[in-house]
């Protein structure tokens, strides 16, 4: 059956869950380097690493003859364009479970990388490599994207090959619930950029940005923070948004074709020669190639955080869980009257100015403090305990230290760089 607009709206509606079913999914990316020379690893080393991970129960996923990812139950390790790797975790019930999942994965990864003399770097952007130094891999869609993405965004290849982020997936119980959550999440994007900035060093020098990754994403094709996202969004409006969006590629069997600027609406109307009409798989591909700060699938994906180390990895999911699942009305009241133009200005400034960025006549340090308090209150209200009788608030300690010391990861990175020019501090211990 061919898709139409109603089918797409129904697709989003089908993502609705009961309150008890709403969970947290974490996706986090890692940069990998050869220990001997600080160079990014190639695909051959990825294969070695993947095969070593088999002993932990991971299974290979093929595209033709090539292994392009690993799978274990509902978890996946996927391969990014520059051989970054990403854990796409399960949808889990609380931060204790989600954080434990990440911890187990990192334990496995470190066992393997140690054997192969590979180092893990958790930064929002590659601190060592120039773009032309980064090896590619045979994943087919990336070849087409490498040709097409720079046409509409001058830093698109930097996004693909040199950036790393943390994404958080959150559920909704209804269309109205989605509307409110999406509204809040998009309006706090500048604050989150400042709070989780972790990419101030590029090509072994200071970048003049605290989150160079965020700056890159703002200059990437198909990315950014659309003004319409700062308004009240519903499933029909989002359907209209994606229907009128150009399709990046069409997949037919294992081949990828360039639709040459045709929109998904054109696809629905049978105007794309490679394939008569779109399937649900074509829809999911299309949704995954719109690289906005937030996006809708059958859940909301929040994408504004730089990759970071173990000390802060669980902090972002914990913060958003507390706000979105347990303190949504209060957060909505904080952001509801902010001017969209002011938010977009803060969004543009935040990668460089960080906490000093102005939003609604206050700096982002002030708003970060407000958000952390909202998150803390929400997690305390949830009061979900682990075996040691601690609730999820413990995962906010990293952010509370940032507020206490007025230093983000990015500023700590700059301080370490001033003392240690060999950049060995980037490697995860």
C-alpha cells in the first residue's frame, strides 16, 4: 500500500504509549583512534573490533558482503561515516537501567579496544584530525550523502566525519502530550548546547567555540532549529513539514538512488522514477535523514548534546527525564512566553558564548540552573530507586558541579589543553 498524508499522521499516532510504557532510549557516539599515532581507525580495524565483540553476544549485520553494524537483542552498534561508532540502546524504564546499559557497553568496548591498542575519545568533535585525514567505510548510503550533503550546508562533511553526539529518545502518551513535550524541548535547545558543550579543541588547537559540534550542525544540510518547531506542533503539521522536505536518497533493495531534490510529496505522487510509491521503510529512512535538533519518529529524539565521557553520559538523559516526564507543566510555564526570535538568536550564539549567551534577558547560566532544579524536582517526584535505595537524582551530580564551578566540560578541556599539549587527556581512562 502506498503511503499518503493520513498514513503518516497515523504512523506518528501509533507511537503513543501509556504512561507506564514511556521509557528512555540513549544513543551515544564515540571517536576511535590508534594509540600509536592519534589517527582515526579505518574500516579494517572496525571489523577487527566488531569480531572481538562477538564474545559478548553481539551479532554482525551485513549490507551485501560488508558488516555495517552489530546487534544484541534490542540494542545496536552502528557505524557512522568516519568510523565513529554509536550505541543505540533499548527503550528502558528508568535512568538506572539506561545508565547500566551504557556502562555494560563501555566495559565491553574497553576490553576490546585495549587488546587492539585503540583509544576511545568522548568529545563532541574530533580534536586531532583534519577532514581529509579521516578514512571512510563501505556503508552505501554514506557514499551518496558525501556527494549530496555539502551542496546545502558547507560544514556537512564535518558533521558526518568529525562530530559525535548524544541523543535521547522520549515517548509521548497522546498528540497533545507530544505537542507540549516537543514545544519545551525545542525551546531549551540553546540552554542544553551551553550546558553540555564539549568540543572546544579541533585539529589540535583552540576552536574559538565551546561547542564546535553545535556550530557545525548549524551549518549542515537538513539540520538546525526550524522556527516552526518553536510553535505548537501537532502530528499533521509535522507530517506537512516532512512531506515537503527533499528526500536525501531512495533505497531499492541494497542500492541507493539520488532523487535529485524531489520531495516526499513528489514521492507520494509517483514522481520519482526509481520507485513508484513510498513504503513505510521509505518513510523511516526519510525521517532519519532530517537532522534537526529534535525530530519525530514514533518517539521524540533530542539531538543537541555533545558526546561526553562517563562522568556526564547519564546526566543528559536524567535531566530530560526529570523535566519531560515529571515536571512538564512547570517547564512549559517557564518557556511558553519566550520570543522565538530571541530563542533563535541564543541558539546561534550558544556554541561560542556558552553560559554568557542571553535569552529572555537572562544568561544561559541562569536558565541552566533553572532547568537542573526542574529536573531534580521531577526525578525526586518519580522517586525510582536502585538496589542501593538511591533515586535518579544522583545522575545530576555532574551538572550540579558545573553550576557550582561555572565550568563546562568545554572549559575544562581548554584548561587541560593549556597544560597538556599532547592531548592525551582526551583518552578515556
